[in-house]
């Protein structure tokens, strides 16, 4: 039996208090049993605490973090949504620019590759055979687009000189007045304070009203036949 004073002294003090108040004292054997029970309680409680340590709190997960698959965008679709420039311009070497901005600040774009949208007007010889920005009419065509800042009238943007090589004329054979086009090229001169552009590509984005009228006419004729 454990007789260490560190455990039995508190219980003996309880016995002395009972005697002082003249209360009934348990039999000595019962006293030993009560002392043993008291000692067990003192020993078991710390051991139970060691056996069952307090559960550690798991760190809160970051709810904003998404799975790797969710964060991975659909490459082709994401590229289309992320790109906010003219349709068809996927070459980063071309800088997107508004036509009026290009005309007003031509010097800022000298020797730079630019891309912009416009409404095709017509072919002409305005930008050809001029010595300060020479392009021979034997080898090149020139054309104009409409001003984007005039709604009720169709006025050419004559300040923007656009030059296209004759050897690639087959690429633009189907173009008509009123077609919406994408133009990519390099500003090779700012003579007269205007931008002169060697056009690399002219791509039809949307056919104009003339083409739509022709299609409607063909549709009606086919219905009558």
C-alpha cells in the first residue's frame, strides 16, 4: 500500500477536522481504503491527461485557393477573352491603335508596326509616286478608309496614306466599299505630317451593306425561280 505523506496528509487533516467537530469517524480499515481511493484519483487524473492530449486545431484552409485544374484556363478560349484588340491581330509585334490617334500623332508611330480597324472606301493613287514617301505606282496600290468620327456622311480619311503591293492583290480581290477590315502594316514615313503605311495584311472582318444587298437580291431571284 502507498504510504507517501504527500498523498496521506490531506486525508489525515480531514480526519482531524471530523474529530474536532465530534463527528463519527470511520473505522481504521475504512480510513485506509478511503486513503487508497484518494491516492488513485491523484495518480489517474494526470496519467489520463497525458494519454489524451488536447487535439490540435488544424489550420484553416484557404477558401480562396482553387484546385489546380480550376485555375488552369482553357487555353484557346482564354486567349480569345483576354485579347481586347482588333479581331485577327494575334501577332504581338503589331501595336493596336485607333486611326484618329495615328493621324494626330503620326510622329509617335514612325517605323512602328501598327494594327487598326476601318471601313474600306476605295482604291486610288493618292499615296503613290510622292518623292518624300516614294512608292512606285507600278508596284503598289493605294487605298483609303472612311473617317470613323462622321456618322451621317461617308468621308474618306485622306490623311492616312495606305499602300499595298500589287503582287498580293489577289488576297484583296473580293473587298468592296463598306466592308469592315483589319489592317496591319508599318509606318514608313510621316511626310506632310501624315502617317504613310506599308500594309502587310488587309483582312475582311465583316462584309458591308453592298454585299448584303447583293445576297438579298440573289435570294429573292432564287425564290422567284
